[in-house]
C-alpha cells in the first residue's frame, strides 16, 4: 500500500518572499496571501457548509508546511509523511476537519495542494530511503496542567 505525501502547490511563488528565503532554521511565520475574491478561496470557503473550518485547517496546514524540510512539503522530522492525525497532534486542530480539508485542497476544483506517492518522492529526495511499513503515531494524551504541590505535613 503506497503512502500519500501532501505538498503545497507553487509554495515558492505564493508563500515565500525575500525575507523568508533568507531565514535560517525553523521559521516563526509564513507569508499568506490575503486575496479573498479568487475562485479557489470562494470554492473552499463559500461552496461548502464546513468551508470556514476547512479554511482554518488550510492555515494550520500552511504553518506546519512552513516548518518542514523542504518547506511546503508535509514531511515529518523523522522523514515520514504527515497525515491528518500528525497535523492534528502538532496543531491541536480536529483530525476530521484536517482530513476533510486535505481532500478538498487536493481536488481538481481547488487544487491548492497535490498528493504524491511518498515512496516515489522519497527515493528522489531522501538519502537512503527504503520503503517502510505504514504506521500512525499514537494519539498523545492531553497533558495535565501543573498543579502546586501540597505540603507534606499533616494537619
């Protein structure tokens, strides 16, 4: 079974600028166009009941993609592709919304992202890549807030 790799279409054209191209290490921001009258935007946001949620998912996907190497390709630090679950864990955004947004973002109508075969991509871009079995990370448990320790003395 081949794994999917998601990549933002034309990342360099739409989400990089002279400032971002000079950044060393992990960026703290991503340049996002503010055009709200394009066909892709209207199809994403207006033409679907969950459109505004999918637009929110698009923005967290962009933020995650901006920290990936190469930028714009949803690849994890361990060299495996991001999934809706891993993006959800990283951003605390609902997995179901991210999954639905990914489906719409790669669709012919919107086409802001592309879906590639991971092993084909990795064989060209990752040194020493060998096809590995598909596995999803375990859902992390919510961390409990730190509570002040009670004194050890008895009353």
